[in-house]
C-alpha cells in the first residue's frame, strides 16, 4: 500500500434513485475524452474492453483491470448520444448496475460526470472506492501516467466507511 486516497464520490438523488456521482476534468477536447471512455482499445488501458455491435443495443464488456480472465458481462445500451452521454445497465450476480456518463466541454477542458445507481446501499462501501480507483486510472491513462501503478488497496480500505456512511439510512440501511 502506498498513500491512501481521498474519496471523491457524492450522493445525489435523481429520478427517485440514489446515485454515487464523481467528476473528473481533463485538459482535452470532448471528442478525445469520449474516445477514452467508449473505444475498446482506449477503454482497455484503464478498466476493460468490449466487443459486439452497440447498434444491437448491447455489448459484451470485460473488466480486464479486475483480472485478465474476467468474464464478459452483457451491457445494455440505454442511451447513447455521442460525444456527450452514455447510459448502460448490466444484470450481474451482484445485482443490476446502472451507469451514466456525461461529458461537457468549456474553455478547452472536458468534465466527465460518472454516476452509478445504488440499488442496494450495502454495496456502496465497495462500489464507491471502486469507481474512485477506476476513474483515477482513467486520468492516469489519459495524462501519460501509469494506470497499472494505481493500487486498489489505496482506495478500498481507507474509503469504504466514507461510502458506507454516505448511503447509511437509505432504504432501511442502518445509520
């Protein structure tokens, strides 16, 4: 373990759902950041890759940063408005994951807003640190850093209580 990171996620309520929301800002044009989060080869540098034809309404997504032999999961494309918005969901052994990604550009800088719906507050302690980790890997990959040098242990243990508390009291979870 190196240096523990600070959690960056916040809780928001949208459309009757609780979400954990993160922002990252890049000194890059909108189209470049869109490519980093949608093109399989660029995506693979920080989180995973996908195959298939999104025009079919879904792709097979593999989180290669989890393990090289990670199985592909079916990601259903709920909304795709290039280069500004992508919303997908996946039904896994761990529940249904709803993910949203929005991009906005101003003054030559692109802000990425990433959100995951928290359908089970008990999972926030793992989901929260996980997305801090992956989004920091994205920043490293896009700024010339080494995404592989980022250590998940610097995120999970130090930050899980922050995310657990952030969603405490939601849907009957203990405060």
